[in-house]
C-alpha cells in the first residue's frame, strides 16, 4: 500500500512538473497565423518602401527647386549690383558735378548778397551825407567784354586801371549784350564811384597824349599798358571806363576818349558788344581823342 502511495505521489509530482515546464514555453502560433502576419508585414514593408521612395523624390524636387532659387537669387543679386555700378558710374559723377555747381552758385550768391548789402549801406551813407549838405557822389559806368572765355588777367588789368584813377567798384552785373558771331562771349557791367565824369575826361585825354609820346620809365602807364596787352591776347572784345574806351578786333586795337555828350546816347555795354562797329565810329573822332597802339 505504501508503495502505491509513493508511486501515486511521484506520478502527481511528474505531472505537475510537466505542466509547469509546459507553461514556461512560449506559445507557438499556428502556421496560417504566421503566414497571415508575414503577409501583413510584407504589405507594411511595401508601403514603407513606397513612402520612402516618394519622400526621396520629394526631397530631390525640393533640393532642385532650392538650387534653382539659389541660382536665381545669385543672378538677381548680380544684376542688381551691375545696375548699382552702372548708376554709380553714370549718375554719381553727374550728381556730384551738379552738387558742386549748386555749391558754387550758393557761394556766388552769398558773395553777391554781401556785396549788395555793402553797396546799399554805402548808398545810404552817401544819401545821409547829401542830406546834411555834402556833394552827391558821382557814379561812373563801365563795361568789359570778350568773345573768348573770361580772362583773369583782363579783369585784373581793367580794375587796376580804374583804381589808379580813384574809382571804386560799387557793383558788377552780367550784361545782356552778345558779340556778333560769338556763342561764348561774356560781358560785365561795372558801376564806379569816386570821380566825376568831367575830371575823368580830362585825365584820360592826358593819358592818350602820354600813350602817344610816353616818357621813359613812366610807371603811371603800366595799368593801361597791361590792359592793352591783355586785350591783344584776345581776338575780339573791349573795355570801357567812363569816357575811355578801348576796342579790340581781329585786325586792330584802338583807344579813344568819347565826349560826355556821346556817353548819353549809348549804353556802355553796347559800345563793346560790337567792337567792329564801335571802332568805325571811333575813327571819326578828332585826333586828340584817339590813339592807335602799335599793331597787335
């Protein structure tokens, strides 16, 4: 009986051990289930490969589009830089030139306004003195012109001659007259104070006599000789200082002193606007009012 119990216990223990071992082993799915799962995995893999291929294609298209956009940006930048360079090369010098011209015009205007203010103050002072019984200030008209561009030497010699005879420049202004057959002609009107026309007529007649028979080493003739020399350097032009007038044509240079009555008939700038006509008119004056320097 004991042995039966022992064998029964052993059988029960063996069964329990088998069951425990069987529970530990993983469950093996059925073959059809495995095939079904494998088929699903193949489908998922195909979809993943399709999506991967589509994604790569989209990435390639995006990369190509970005490359084209980058090239377009580079080309546009190059064109913009080229346009900027062209604008700088063409317009910048012109803009700078115009700015410089404007600055020069502003400087000239500022100088002119200052001179006008000084002139106005001087005229008011003269008016005050006249009101108190002083003699009124005499005003002398003059003009300077040339068919060529303005010459500093000509202007300097002219103003130096005026200063030698006690004349002070009150105002200058461009003249409206133009010389015949000359597009670059310039003329300037002058207004002087300091001497009476009658005194200047007498002094300039003496000057013509000195020019005809100049004394040795006479420094008083230097200003008028400088003016004559400056006029010889141009083809056409003239200078007028009160009754004194010097005309220059391509074939002649003539100095003369006009009678004061003749000054009332013609504006000074008009006398030098046509040197040839004025020269013909001057040759009709008496010899005491005329001087012909050596041929230029």
